C-alpha cells in the first residue's frame, strides 16, 4: 500500500516537472533554434516531446520517474527539431562506384550552370521574350543553335526527359501507325521505362521484327507498308544480347528507310556531345555520328553523358522537329527556365574542347586518373582505419567503377577505393557488412558504398568533397572501435 502511494507521488512529481511550452520557448537556446528552423517546427516539437515524456510515464518506464531535468528536455527538443527541419531531398556522398546513378540524381552540374539557374530563378528573364523586337519568342532559341552545332543536325528541341522525348516523337510521327523495332531491342530501363508501354501510351502500334537474337534487313523490308509510321532503333543500355546474334546494319536500315520514305529514329539514351577516349574508355556513338549516317531524329538524355540537367534532347531534320513542336503534347512536356539556363551553359562549356573534361563534373569523374584517386585513398585510409578495432582490416584496394544509367553498359573503369572487411574469415560477415553499410548511410551526410566480395568498399572516384567526408567520420559510431 505504502509503495503504491509512493509510486503515484513519483508519477505526479514527474508530470509536473514536464516543462510548459511557454517556459521552453522563452529559453535563450530555444530562441536560437527558432531563428534557425522556425517557430512552427519548434512549437510542434516541444509538444511532441511533452507527449513523449508523458507517454513514457503511462508506459511505466521506471527510469523516467522522478524529476525531469529541464536540460534533458531541451536537448531532446533541439535534436528532434533539427531532424524535423532537415530537407527531404538532401546531399549524400556517392562512393558506390556508379557515376551516373538514377536514384542519386545522375549528373552533377558545373558551377556555370548552377549560377545561371540561380540567376533566372531569382530574376525575371527573356525566357520566351525577344528583347529587340519586344515580342514573344521561343524558349528553344537559347539552346537550339548550339545543339545543332554539336550534332550536325538541322534543328533541335528539348523536353523534360528522354522518355518524354520518345513519347513525343512517337505521338507526333506515328500515331495510329506501326513502329518497327528489332525484337532484341525491346528494352526495359530501370523498371519504369518499358518501351512497349511507351509505345502504347503514345498511340502507336509496336511491330516487332525478327527474333530476339537475329534480325535481318529483309525482316524490315517485308514489314514496311502504308501503316508504317517510323523505324525505331533503341540502344540497349542496361543489357546486351551476346553470342549468336545478328543485328541489322544501321546503314542498311537507313537506306531502306530513305527508300520507303519512313523516318529512322534513334533512341540513343546516353549520347555524348563530343567524342572522348583514353586508354580504357571510348565514349561513342555520338549523335553527330548518327546524323552523319543519315538518321532522321536522335533522342538522348541531358543528364547522362552530356553531364547536364535532366532533359530529353531531340535533334534531327527540321521538317520533323517542326511537326513535333506543333504537337500539343510538346506544350505539356516543355522544359522549365532552370533547365534551359543550365543546359545553355553546358553547351557553352563544350565549345572549349581543351577544358570540357575538367569543367563538366560527369566527364571529370569518368576520366579522373587512377593515380589521383590512389593518392586520395592513401590520404584517407588512416582516418577510416581509426574507426575500427583489430577485428577489421581497412585497406586501399583496386576496384571498378561504372558510368551507370545505361551509359557504356559493358565497360568498367579501373578505380581505387577503401575496403573494410573482417580479419577472420571464419566469422559470418554478410549481416555485419549490411550493418556496416547502414552505419555509413546513417551519418549526417550519408555515405554510400557497396558490398562486394565479402567486404564493404568505398570507391573514391566520385569523391570531390574530401572535407565533408572527413567531417562525417567524426560522427561514426564508436561501437566499431570497441
Ligand atoms: C536512359 C534511357 C532512356 C530514358 O531516359 P530518361 O532521360 O531517364 O527519361 C530511354 N532510352 C534509353 C536507350 C536510355 O538509355
């Protein structure tokens, strides 16, 4: 009886020690917090924290009974408010070894593009306005001339992404008609990009030609009739069919398409505006090459090998681009001013071939010399190592990066990383590696590595913010050191 009463008293004392909203909002450190994250967030969090403590009481967590320290409460409020006010979309450090990762936002923009975006975002602009004439203008004027210059095309336009570009072309040129495509090219990209579905939504009928692994030029010739809208060549980007295959030569297809007056359209996916190569990597084919071969329209993504903002670039014959521009669908797919501003600056950077690799982050990361990455790895190794006890081995290792997003699917780029693994081979490690990769992901700026062959690897090819990486290591849980 006595004991029960005592407990009741303790509960009461605890409840009355939960600070009021007023009391908390008046504190100096909370005022500082409000200036950082706003009154709304802090008020909500204070109420949530009050609830949390009262709830813990009802749940009967004995440790909480007794007087509640106000400083403890305040710490909890600050911690929660900072989490609450965190942006939903925020930076992460990509050490996965995949340079263009769709889930991680693909290409990083050069500062020139970022500055142009900030300028048009914060000020009114001549997006669709002809300053000289004082009249309405076309937003494509900011990019069309340069796109034609780099691709050798007569005309160009842009829409929100390459999938949109393809839908727009199909709908503009082949609605209610057949689209001929080689059976082996029925690609599926990323899981959400299915060519057959895109065809259907665009109002076209897919006509597969040939068999999965063998398609001949005769297959196309036989299938062209008055219902044929266009011939589509899609670059298989996340897989290749190897072995006994026989693709139709593109030059032959182009000949047939010209003969029969059917447009030949290439979905290049990841086109590059320049031909670049070094000893281990060759970037091709370029839209320029395809235009020279005689393709009528080419589409490619702005945020893959171009290294620019998300957009779908369409280049090719003027007559066809005009048709596309007249389609009402184009209006629904047009790019915003930020994209136009960013792309326009990217195109300027391509005009100087000597500095283009250095200036465009995607190209810089693709061509970053292994030697440079190794020096970085050697420098960072001791800092990473110091977070782990004797049971772990952290070492500099060779690894392979890839471009990603379907660009150059079969090529890997020799790279250098830091690998962390268990010293003893006998211990079960898959669970531990999962835990380790989670610990890196839970840092204030998450670090993304990859688990590969019994170790956790941080591929340093894409690490260009060394200071932020080092800062994160300070937050690494001490558990791994014990
Ligand atoms: C990536 C890709 C697409 C889709 O491009 P998005 O810009 O992501 O819409 C379509 N076709 C091919 C061949 C691709 O590689």
